[in-house]
């Protein structure tokens, strides 16, 4: 490595572009550090015959870093290169006004990604274990461009729902790389597979799975009302093919419903992907997550039915239904029931983990409160029982949003994504052991933010790692 220089792009102050010249092809990486933040090593990247570009990521705002470039030749030999320093820039105003207050401990994974949606900043962000924002992406201005749910690909790219300020329905899907550059897009506004909403997942074969909606126009009830029902679609980015592979109306009848949830009318602007749909439609099922089970089947959460559904891997049949009307399992302990849940997933042991929002929970079952909940299913006796839960003291009630994620060490990352407190509303993020001990707790506030949809644990932004004596 012969030379080095640093610059920042105008749309992101937390990614340093380190460039320079080399005298031979090979790989280049950078080690960079700050006394308070620690020492990091970037992912090695190939150089061409004369030039290289490396990105220093996971930077804190307005912070001075020293760095050194290293070269690796094709035989594996490492050569120390030039040194330098740089100062990261400020956060956008809205992000700078937000706060992440840490109440002790360390998370299992060093980074937490999140949607960040409020007036002045609609995008995504990631914060570190000490509560500093270390990455962000601000979407294009305008309705239908604002990120909501997201998923990360193995290469670090993000696919997100390009949504609207007022909800979790999108105009399509957008893929970006860690620098915020658009890689691909599925335009779904007013298309046969729209509106895409709530969920996006990467399948093991690399295809993209999402939730969408259909309408049963002949209706249900007295008087008849058209019924909204959920569908699952798959987007193959390599071929460009996009297909709806599952439709709830082929498997579940609108006669299985809850009141008043299944009778709620679909909101108007902006929840129909920019299309002017009939406001008489009832939001019957309201799916809010679909995830891949260990055996290749799919777990679907239907919020307005208080139900979790298992769908076969070929999407041809419903294998079982848990909770709600038409459910296949009974609950010997009524307090194990869940209501208006989010982020249902099947664990390796077959149990179901979900965030139980608890809306309209009967008083005899404890009333309205929220909790992460793990249920064991006895398929022979068709019973379900709670084997793990966390009841916050004092009780918390998240009327919407929220998420739960089981981590590799069996801890659980939990977000309480809404509250009834005045602005700035607090959103609580916790990591909890199987024994119920809180090992890491964060209270996030950002003036003007109404809700926090989900949070996602991560090990890196672009393959960078923390090194040195303070590394985990």
C-alpha cells in the first residue's frame, strides 16, 4: 500500500471512505481506533492493480479516529501501510435529538438495527451497546419511500418495505447496501400483488418472501362487507419473477373472526399502497409476520384473529392453527392465551415464541398487559402451555408494534414498541435470560416518534470486527 486518504459522502457522516494506491493486486483492510470507542478492523476487500477503497464503519458521530492500512498479497503475506486520522461528522438533527439510555449490562450482539420513522427523518439506524448511533440510512423524501420492516441479507445488504408515514403498508420493496446505495427494487404500488405490508424475509435460497393482501369482494356478514385477507408472495431477484404463493381465503373462512378486531374498517390514506380502495372493506385477518420454521414450513401471525398458523413448506396446506377462533389447541391455563400478537416464530425445539401485545385480554386472564411468550405445543393432546414468559414489573402495555427475537445463547431480545405516555414516548428494549434476568436494558426516546415497529440484533454493519483487549 503506497498512499491513503479519507473522505465522507454528504449523505452519511458515519462511513469513512478510505482510498489510495497499491503497487500490486491483493487485499486491503484498515484498523481504526478511538480511545473511548475501541479498536476495529474492516473487512478485507480486493484491490485492483493500482487502487483500493475500504470502508470504516460502526463509527460514532463527531469522533476522532486514527487508522492504518494493511495490505495482503496473493500469497497471504501482510504488509503494514500508511497511517492517518479522520473525524466523523455529526448526526442528522432528528437522530441527534434522540437518546438511548442504557441501564447496565452488555447485549449478546454488539449492534441493534431499527426502523426510525418520524417527521424530519424516515429511514433506518443502528446503535451500539453503549447507546450511540453508529449507522443510519435516510430514505428519499415523499410518501411511499419511508422504510418500515427490514431484513438483512448474508452479504449485509438490507431489504426493506418502502412504506408510508401512517402505517406498515408499502409501495414495494427496496434493497440497499450498507452505504445506502439502492441495489434493487420491487415496485408494488397498485400491482396485482400489492399492497405489500408488515413483513419481508430472505429465504434460504435467496428469494425474498413478503406479506400482501387480497380482498373477498363478495363479502361476509349482515350486511355484507368485503373482507381483507392476507397473502404471501415470493420475489425472485435473479429471474425477476414475482408470485403470490398462498392466499388465506383458500384455507380459512371469514366466519372465523374476532370482534371487534375483524370488523375494523381498513384505514384510508395511506394504508392501501397509494391505491384508492373501497373503505367498506373489513380488516379481517391482519397478518403482521411470517417466518421460516426449522423444518422449512412457515409460521404466520394473524393479529386480528389472535392466531398463529403453520403453513406447509409447499404452501399447499395449513398444518395447524394456534389460538383464536378455529384454533386446533386448547390452553389448560387460560392465562397462557395471547392477544393481537407480533413476530411469531418457531424455535428449534418446536416451541412458538411471540410478542403477546395483550390487547383486550379478559380481566380474568390478567387484563391488558404485554409480554414475550414461549409456548410448548403438545400435538398429540392438542394443548398449548407457556414454558417461558417475562412479566415486566410494573406491567407494560404496548398496544401495537413490538418484537421478540431469540438469540444464539438462548437470551431473548424484546422491544415494547408503543406506549400511552406523552411525547417523547419511551420505547423499552431488553435482553432477558431464560431465567428471567435482564442483562441489558435500553430506554429509547426521540421527540416526535410515535411508535417503534421492530428491532433486530446484528454482529456488524459491513463485516467489521472489534479487536484488542476490550473486544468481546
